């Protein structure tokens, strides 16, 4: 069992930056691939970014490529999502997820955090 706790969300103006953190605890916490998803009101939860357990492979949705950067520190069991050049359409609840595989699909991930709200004002 793995527990995930997100932090770092908040209100920011368009063009600004935020860094989200996801602290993992539990057995094998650092051995899982990790992903970030987001869900805007009235929309499906969508993939944002993923990183392999060792950090050697990263993936991004086209909508955030070049603006967001995912990283992890396995010594701290923490995954980060640095979000630059934020746009109002990035407004959503952001969720951290962990799984044995690495992919774009929600079904790839087994454990989920409670989410953190990101609001980008225009």
C-alpha cells in the first residue's frame, strides 16, 4: 500500500509558475512509476506527465510540453511538477498517481492522491 499526498497548489496569474509536490509513503514507494493527472470541472481526468521509477524516462501531454517539468527525488520519496507559463486552461485539480507501469492511461496507475487545486487567473 502506498499513500500519496500532493501539495503546492494555489492561485496564480497567467504566465506565472507553481511547483507541485507529491510525497509518497509506504512499502516500495520509490520503486513505482509516477504520474500527474488533472481534472477540470465538467471534464474527464487527463494525463499531464509521467516519470519512470528511476527518473530516466519522462512523458508529457502535448498541452503542457515545453512548459511543465516532472522530476523525482527517490531519497525523499517525492515527485515534483514544475509548471511554468501557466494558462487559465491549466486550471484544474491535480492528482498524483503511482503504478508499476508508465503510461498515459489512468488504468496504468494503482494509487492516487487526494489532489491539489491549481487556479490560473487571466
